[in-house]
């Protein structure tokens, strides 16, 4: 059992270490900064299944750290939720395969609504169709799943989450997000208390 645990941890850690680091991150951050912080749009994150859970996590973390963001379920988008998208928004699509039907449909629907809307993609498969459509692609490195069947989204979800953390933290640095800023957005709970105390000390 302990050997298995160490093996799984090493597999996950190596996948994170192998995430490709390119200037695509600079481009993605420039897009988010210009559209959200300069033009007062928002980040609209979307994905299906477990990738959708990652998208939701990225959106809520961005929102709590000064970059307005929402999660939009790609299927619900076809039943009216697309209306939350505005002209200066940025789409952040997450798909391991890059072939997710619902995301391809969402892409076309959003482009029909606002042809100039910018799209950032987090993707595992470099051959996926979505990569040819996005303005910026952040590749995961396409790691093998640690799942014993090699099927269930496990390691791919880990690296997607880390890529989201990279975007969030780098944007916090760019906008100079402070303890006081955090406290204004996170009043309740232990984190709210800690952020207020840190703000009051300065």
C-alpha cells in the first residue's frame, strides 16, 4: 500500500513538473488583463464533467482574488445561459481531448453572438480540434492518467487545476492584489478574518 501511494504521488508530481512553460501564459494573462481589468469584461470559464469542475474552481478563485469570473455550463449555455456572455468577456475553455462536443458547440454559439470574443484553451491533446480555434492554448503536457485503467480523469485534472492556479497567482501579482482587497471580497470565515487582520497591521 505505501509503495502504491508513493508511486501515485510521484506520478502526479512529475506530471505537474512536466507542464509546458511557454510564452502562451504571457499572452493569456495579457488577454485576461486587457479584457477584464481594462475593458471591464469578465472571464467565462467552461468545461464538461470533471473539466467543468476545474473550470468552476478557476472561476471562483479568480473572482475572490480580484478578477471577475463566472462558470458557464456548456449545455446550459444552449438553453439561455449564453446570455451571460458580454462583448468584452474572455472564454476560458477546458478540455483534455480538445474534441468535447459541447465545448465546440459553445465556441460556435459564442462566436455567433460576438465574433471578436477571445478564447483561451486549456487542453491535453495537441491534435484536438479546439486548439485550432483558440487565440491562446495552454497545453497540459498530456500526461497519462494515474487511474489503474488509464481512463478516469485523474492526473489530467491535477495539471489543469495547477494551470488555473498559475493564471490566478500571476494575475494577482500583476494587479497588485492586497490583503485589504481580499478582505473586501471574502468577509466571512477564517480566511476573511486572517485577511482583515493582515490588512489592519499595514
